[in-house]
């Protein structure tokens, strides 16, 4: 049902930058080693979410003309690992949908181990899937949630997930990021100062911060959800922290030598 494991992907998010699409492009360019199959960027101008994704390398697909068609001050991006699984544009991320919680886009690094069971249950309840990626399951869980707010629906969805996931979500006016309770996959938080106000960025590795001149602050904690929006930064623990289980391959295979991963220099 699903394509094969795609553990080595790169995710990026930015909030509060006038050239958010350009920052996302540079962040993904720095994370290109984490995936060469496809890439995508979604931005929001406060009213509408704009997306572009394609097969191939970041530098080839995101020309100046393409970036000019992605307006807004907040964005998320994803670069996907090429394996023996389905190599198709329909599996490229971020995924973006319009649902009863509003317009939302999501990008995911990791592997949800109970995705088949969740998808079977969702299909039984009437969900229609477009791709064969476990990431799409998350969006359907959000749409089916009885919670009224986006944050509440995301919290409800993530509590049903098992396995490894570092997630970046984009709504019309905010960015939401989260890690699984074990902290299998890395997700770092950084900050840029722009004319007296702070711009926040998130990435799988801190090498993405170096390219855009952002300072590394800390990691998104396992079981933590961070919301960056008009009201500022809100950090909350959506699930109790479980025994930490960092992926050893991050330090010996996936990550760039100049990155900080899981709080330690590679």
C-alpha cells in the first residue's frame, strides 16, 4: 500500500521573513544531501497557501521565476530521499489540503509504523487518498478530528501516530512543528533578527541555519509541539516524553559533518 521507507528526508520551516520562499529554498539547498528525488515548498501570504513541488534537485526546480510565484512571510519545505519505493510526483511533499480546519500543508521526516492500520480505518470512514505515502494519513486524521482548532486537531492526530516523525505544518497565519515522543528524528530551532523583530526557522539540521545566517537556539523536544503565529511562540508538550531513541544513522550517515544534530556536533 505504501511506498518503501523514506527515513532520510529533510524538512524546513520559516515564520516572519519577507522572503520566506527564498529562505526555504536556501534551507532545502543546504539539506539536499538528505534527499535527491523530489522537493517542494509551500508558502502563505496570510490568506492563501501557495505550493510548488517537482521531481529533481532543489537548485534545478526553484528558479527565480518560481520563487516569485510563492509569496508570503511563512513557508515550509521538504526534500525527499530516493529509494526503491514509488518515484512519483504524487508522493512529493509538502502535502496541502483544504479541510474543515482550514487550509493546511504538512511535510514529514520519518516513518509512521501504524500508518497502514490508520489508513484502513480512515478509508472505512470515507477518506479518499491521492498518494501512497504515510504522510497523507496525518492530514486525514486532522480533518476527522472532533477538535475545533487547528492546534487541537494536530495534537489529536499526533497522539494516534506511532513511530518516527518530525513534522512541520503550515496554516494560513502560523507555523506548527512537532517531534515524536521518542525523538527518533532531529528537528532544530533557530532565529534571525530582521529590523527589530524575530524570524523563527526550523530544520532537520543546523547546516540550513548557517546558509541563511540564523542562530541555532535549541532542539524541538521529543513530544513537544511549537506554534509560531501572530501571538508569538507557544511551546507545549502534547505527549509525555518517552525513553529517548535517537537514530544513530543521523551522526554516522545522514547528517552533514558541520551540522548540530540532537544537540551535538556531528
